C-alpha cells in the first residue's frame, strides 16, 4: 500500500490503527527508507504521518539510470566473484546493494507517473513523456538484473563449502561472455545508439546456444547461476530492443519536424 501510494504520487500518507505494534512500526520504517523522499514526520500510538520531501527538479533521471547501471554491473561482477571465491562477506554486500537500486527504480517510476498524470511538467523533470517512458523501462530492466545478481549472491551466502568454489570452470566462462553485455547496454542507452543495440541483439543467438549446452548440469547451485545469467541476457536484449524503438521514434519525430 505504501509503495503504491508513493508511485501514484501521494505527498502525504497517514497510517492509522487502534494500536500500531512495534513490528508494524519497524515495517513502516523499513518501507519508508526504501522510498526516496518519504519521511516519517510524526508518530503516536495510533497514527504515523509520512510526508514527501521529494523535489522533481533535483532528481536527474538520466544520471540516476547511469548510477543504476554502475550498481548493477558491480553487483553482478561481485556476485560471481563472491561465488567463485567463496566470499560470503562480499556476497552479503551485493545483497545490500539491491536495496539501493530498488530505491532508485521506484523514484524514477514515481516521476514517470507524476508526468503522465500532469502532477509535474516536462520542464521540471527535464524530459518529455516519451523519453521518460524509455528511461523508466530501462530502469525496470536494471532492477530485475540486480535481483538476479542478488540471487547469485544468496547462493554464495548459503554455500556450505568451506573453501574453493562450487561453480564449474565452464560457468565462469559463460559469465565472462555475458557480463560485458551490461557495458554495451549502458553505452547504447546513454548514447541512444541504435547501431550498438543491433550488435548486441546479433550476439544473442550465440550466447543462447552457449547457455543451452549447460542446461544439463547436475548441481542446483549451478542451475540457479545459469538461470540468472540467462535472465541477465534476456533483460539486456530487452534494453537493446527498446533502445532501437526509442531511437527510431526520435528520428521520425525529428524528420516530421523538418518536413513541417
């Protein structure tokens, strides 16, 4: 409910009950901390008041997406490293970073809904509706990518091996082929590079074949890692497709303007 109100653009939320328990207060605080701009202003036995201090003009969308790319890349790199080196501390840190990327994604989604509902204007956000829709979509893909980095990190945390790695060399090689896709997706997004997006899509059949060859692994942990790497591939391909769509749309709009 609280997240839904945040995304919908509510600037004030009042939570009431005959008695708000300590567990409920802890949950409300935890959720509020995951929402950029939402602050608990007042509390009583029966009521909690949350207000928004979020300033649309001070939240740069493109730079935020760039930050999300940096976090997602570091999460996946470190998740694989934690798994291969049996580093539970690093794995736990990866899981913690997922919280930050979720916050950024929800903030972008809030901006998007605020714009399409007329609560803020293009000039305040710095983007028109079509452009913000593109970045909101990219942010959603990055949030899912981060989820799968965290999933791999959970495997590393729960690995009961005392030393070494439970991940085979061939999975490390798969990771080496797939992880660079994040670098390409960041570049094509920030430059809106249609040609690079096509190059990324062209790599897809080869990577899919490589992954399919390892579907017969016996270890559950390896299966989880393969699945998460495959999901990363799929989300990057989604970013490539919407980048091409956005590039063509902007070009057609420019051509139409020139023709007029």
